[in-house]
C-alpha cells in the first residue's frame, strides 16, 4: 500500500471539505436588505426632523404673536384718556391694510394722535417691519392681522392677533381674520386673544 505524505494528506482533506464551510462574506441579498432597512431609517429620521422644525416655528410664531398683543395692550394702558379710541370697529390691521388708522371719537387731539401712531405702528409690526432685509419687511408672522373690539358697556377691549400656520389644526373661535384664511373653517388660521379692562378715569 502506498503511503501518503503529509502534504498529500493535507491536499486530500482540503478537497473533501464541503464548499459551504469554506464560503464567507455577505451575499448580495443580505446587502440589499441591509441597505433597504438603512434607507427606511433615514427617511423616518428626515421626516421627524421636518416635523420638529415645523413645531419649533409654530412655537416661535405664537410667542411673537403674544409679544404683539403685549405691545398694543401697553399702548392702551398708557393712554387711558382715549379709552374707546383703540377700538377698530371691525377693521383688521396688518396684512391687507393699506390705509392709516385715525380716531376722533374719544379723548383730545393729542391722545387721538397717540392712538393713531400706536395702531399704525402695530399694523406695521404685524406686516413684519420688525426685521427688514433688502428693503422688504421679513420679520414677524405669516399673513398676520390684528383686531381690537371695544365693548363700551363693559368698557373692555378684546385684542386678537391671527396668522397663517404651517399645518392644519382646529380653527380658533375668534372672528378676527375668519374670512382671510379660507373661511371660518380654515384649519391653518392661528390666533391669540387677550381681554383687557383698563382702569376707568374719574371725570
């Protein structure tokens, strides 16, 4: 009987090992599945980032709207002699308002001029004059409008700032801007409202 050398035995053992034991690495199917799972994860992350940016912008807009309400509230409080003159009688200032507000029903000529300056400044701020780029107003809210309703019975002001949001939600109950954002059922309309009762001056 012929004796096999050590080298021949090694070659013979290598030839008898099944191919499946010698194969290694990843198949093309495994690579494709990995890429698919990774792509779905990236798409989900991108969608989450987009929603987070919209939510952040919505919060910024609401804070800015509250600042605009605070501005006009301070103006009303600082001019009690012209109480009632700040009521806009159904007019909406801001986006779409191209005139100049004036009042001659309450107070003196000086206090009426103070009211006109404050309301017209408020209208400009609603249009974004707080930040200007290239000669255009770019600050503020999207399509913002302001309303002030004076109740002469209770001597209160209802101040509202409305603007256009980015995603649909429940429409606010205030009538301010209800015909400017697709009707009263518009789900893109946002609003903040404040009721002010200034002190009554003794005559």
